[in-house]
C-alpha cells in the first residue's frame, strides 16, 4: 500500500502526463509543470521530472534560449 507521499507523487505524475497530452505541440517549461507539484520540494520535483522522462511519458528538450522543456513522448514519436 502507498503512503501519503508516494500517492501524491503518483498523482502528480498523472497530472503532468494529462497536461502534456492535452497541449503537447510545443511542450511545457519546467516552471509551468511546477504548478502540478506545489507540495513537493525542489529535489522531489526533480525526481518526478526524472521519473516521467525515464518512464517514457515525456522527453526533455532544450528550448529557446536554453530553457528546459518537456514534451509528450507520444507527440514526439508521431
């Protein structure tokens, strides 16, 4: 059974995945995804981002002026 922190982490991953699938053409900046994880510390948020990349949910790309963007892996493979 999941504890409270693990449950919130899983809910955040699902929320980010949903956001990426809805508006994926350009992707989201890191700061835009942070709103989905307001409860998490910076280290926990980075772990969540690493998990969505490792899980194949999203890809991390470098955007304009070196910004960190996350795009849906579904959209990237099309």
